[in-house]
């Protein structure tokens, strides 16, 4: 998130396990996390609330790609 919020401080960035989109992160909770959904809403964002969804989008790096940032690298894989 630092690369998004203060790009002037960085020459480049690497995303290893960061969350780039809070909405898809919540939607991808595995079945064994489902009982923790309400707690996650209290700690992070309640995406059923339009105001909190707006904030979640503002802080999700995926929605910041149109801005001028240093070079970035995102590595992804599967288990």
C-alpha cells in the first residue's frame, strides 16, 4: 500500500502476498473461514454497507493502477 499512497518514496515495488483487491479477497474466503465472516466485517470492511464498500475500493491497490507509480512486480501462485 505504501507504493500506492506514497510513490515518491519508492523506486519499485514487489507484491508477494499482499491483498490487491479487498472485495475479491472477501469473496474468496474458503469454507472453513466462513464462520469468521462477521468478525472480518467488524475488523476490516462490511461490503454490504455501500459507504464501507466505497472506502474498500479507495484503499484497494487494484483501483489505483491508473495513477503514476514506480514499477511493480506481483508474483502469484497456487498451493
